[in-house]
C-alpha cells in the first residue's frame, strides 16, 4: 500500500493515532492502559497535587510511548526475521527491557506519590 507524499498534518496525526490504537490491541498494551487508568483514578480519588500529577502523567506517557515503540519493533523484527534468530531475540528483549525499566520507575513514582496519601487512611 503506497501513501501519497508529503503527508498532510491531518494524515500524519491519523497514522500516529493508528499506531497508538495498534499498541492497545496487544496484551501488554492493554495491561499498560489499565495501569494508567488505575493511576489516574487513584490520583483523582486521592486528590494529588500538580507536581504529583506531573510525575504520574510523565510516567504514564513514558511507559505507553516505550510500549508503542516495543510493539513496532517486534513487528519489524517478525517481518525481517520470521524464523528464530539470536539477534532478533536480542532486539525484542532489549525493547521489552526498556518498557520494564520505565514500568519499574513508574511503580517507584507511584509509591512516592500514592503511599503517603494511602497511609493516612490506614
């Protein structure tokens, strides 16, 4: 399928939106979206402050962006290397590792932001 060049701004946004949509169709993408929704719901329920919102929203954006890149890289690797290949495995594992690093950092942000507020109720 060929695309006309140059892209209009609307077409570029449509392609980017499709990329986000494709990420949400995967198991890990859906899991990340659910965790993001839980974090936003927790932030609303606990009435976190502006600085805390900034940390939470940047964490969500970082994880979702890396999950989108990871999904795209996995598809490219599957396209160019349909059989087992050690380098293909490494590429996929490295991209997944980036998502893991961001996810762990996001959990740390969540603990820092939410734990003090939750502990007040206990």
